[in-house]
C-alpha cells in the first residue's frame, strides 16, 4: 500500500499546473494561430484537388478515347454524325464491362462527396 502522505503529495503536484515564464506569450501565439484565416489553405487545397481532377480526367480521356479522337481529326471530311455514333458505340462498349462501370460510379461518388464537403464547409462559414 502506498503511504497517504505520498498520495496526497502526488495529488497536490498534479492538481497544480506548473507556471512557465513565457506562458502568456505561448498562449498569445496559439490564439493567433487559431484566429488566423484559413482562406489561403482552402484555396490551395481546393486548387490542388481541381488540378488532380483535371489530370485524372485528361488521363482517362487520353487512354480511353485517343484512337477515336485521332480518327475524328484525321478524317475531318467525313460526316460528323457518323463519327459521333462511332464514338458513342465505342463508349458503350467501354461501359459494358463491370470494371468500367465501377470506375464511373466511383468517380461520380467521389465528386458527390467533394460537393458535400464543399457545402458543409460553406455552411460553417456563414
């Protein structure tokens, strides 16, 4: 068993916060950091997200439709409606696989999640 005097001394030591000479300065610095505007961080994080989304979309388009786009630009004298039908047929073939449909659903879900985060952030600001 621990001695009652020792337990009382421990309780007293833990109940009293130690004082530091720069406590007021530290509290002021923490308060200034918390009060600082987050606008620049939001802009940078949002810009990075938009840039990453554009890069991902560009990669998706170039890998999936590069041959079709080259054919469209190469044969510019052909009827555009036939070319659009050809591209749509190719798009339908691509989305016929389950992996492609899952990728499209995943992209749509992530876009909705990002929209939800943006709306909740805007609601907190008001």
